């Protein structure tokens, strides 16, 4: 994975989205700011003037951290989304015209219920929750993000995996027209990821559709992306179009690209260094450039909820 120079990092104040509307949207928001943007019950994307729609009926989760979230600006302008370029600021610019609607999610494989679902139909059975989670990137930076999402365990149960299903695989949209990064060979497209069924049904795992109470920005993986907060950020596959229940372990993009550096599990582990850098500490985005790094916690601090999943696994070999 590319590592950016410290000069690429933009320190910014921690502000809530209430105080801050992303610059692009701010210009367009104009007089309609504060108006109700979507019909109750629907999960909106972007209303015609470009503002992100507010999400209805979101409950707060006891699984949230009480750490201060990063600003909406940090979260939506410092991104990894190689389909829209390799630089941290590229997705903010290059995903501006990406269309997260209409959107179809194909569910296939070892499950009783399969098929192609329009995004709104896919979402209907599930409740929206705010989950404020730490995110630790394998590149040794971190953020705190107030996601809005649905429980992945609920999604898995809904599709009724058969006894053969041991894993869930995910794929990102593969559209060269809309995603300029696909013309480059940085990864073998489409971006792919996977979890064991036990990981996918852990209460912490979610599919996120929003940030700060509004629909998720394109650059963060609209309209729906995976969030597994005890794993390195690259497991959090964006803009998902395929979900497949599998009996065998699926491939995952970064493991295919550099198997000596990126594994399948990718659990946050300060004791296992990346071959090119230590994972013991991390830089929290949004803080002062001169602030010292903070210690990285085992399983990103979520050990109580997930350590049991790995009790028979050698975490050095299964990195
Ligand atoms: N998903 C896709 N499809 N393409 C990507 O390049 N980057 C991953 C992950 N999901 C990536 C992706 C990496 S390396 C990280 S750290 C997180 O997205 C970053 O999520 P964020 O930009 O919302 O912070």
C-alpha cells in the first residue's frame, strides 16, 4: 500500500458536521439548508442539488465509542479509494460525479435466499443505527467515524446461509466509465474482500450507508460499504455490488496484490509489524502534525468483543 509523506496530511480542526458542510456541498446547499430532504422511510442518496440526504429513524448504539469523532472534513477528504486515484485527496475530487443510484446488490452462493436487489429493497428489512467506531488503517493512521449502518449479522441471517457457508465475499462496482482509477493496474479489479461467517455475524460488523446522520459520501463508499472496526481499514470494502456466501475462503484484493504484506484476517495487531513499518503506534488524523503518535491497541481496542474468534489461531502466521 502506498504511504503518503507527512506533508500530504492536512491538519484540521475537529468540528461536528452541524458546524461544517463539505465545501462542495456548501456552495450548492444555498437556501434549502435545513429542509427535509427525503421521504420518510427511504434511504436517500444525493438530492438533485448535490447535498447528501439525511437518514431517517437512526437509533444510537451502545457499541459506539465515546471518543471524539473526526470532523466531516477529515473523514470525507482524506480517503483511500483506489478506483478514484491513489492520492488521499483524489477520491474527494474524482468521485464527485459518481452515481450511487440506481444501485443493485447481487446476493448469491450458499444461501436459501439469493437474487438481485435494488438498493432500497435490500435495505428495507433492516434498522439504521449510529455506530461511532475507531478506524485504524494498515498505513498507521487512524480516525473516529460516526457511521450510520445496518448490522451485518442481521443481513447474513436474513439471507439464510446454508450449512456449507463458511465465508462471505464482497465485491465493489467495476465500472471504468465512472471510476478513472480502474484504468490503472494498481490492483486486480474489482476490489474484493471477505470475512468468515463468524466475523460477519459478530455484533460489531456493519454495512455502513451514512456518516454524521446523512447518506455516505461517494468517496467513503456510497451507497454501502463494509465496516469491521477491529480490522485494518482495507477490509472495509466500498461501494458493494456483490455479496456471496461461500464454502471456501474468498480472495481479497490486497492479499492478492502483495501476499507477504497483507493477509486475509488483517486484524489490528500492534505486535505484528508490517514488513516495512511498525504497527505499534498510529497517527490520529485531525490532530496537530507535531502531536505524538498514540499506541495502537490489540484488535483496535475491540478485543473484548472479538478476541474469542481467534483463540485457536496463530495471529503471527494468520496476519
Ligand atoms: N474499497 C475499495 N473498493 N477500494 C479501495 O481502494 N480502500 C480501503 C478501504 N476500502 C479501498 C476500499 C482502505 S486501504 C481503507 S484504509 C479504507 O477503505 C478507507 O476508508 P475511508 O476512505 O472511508 O476512510
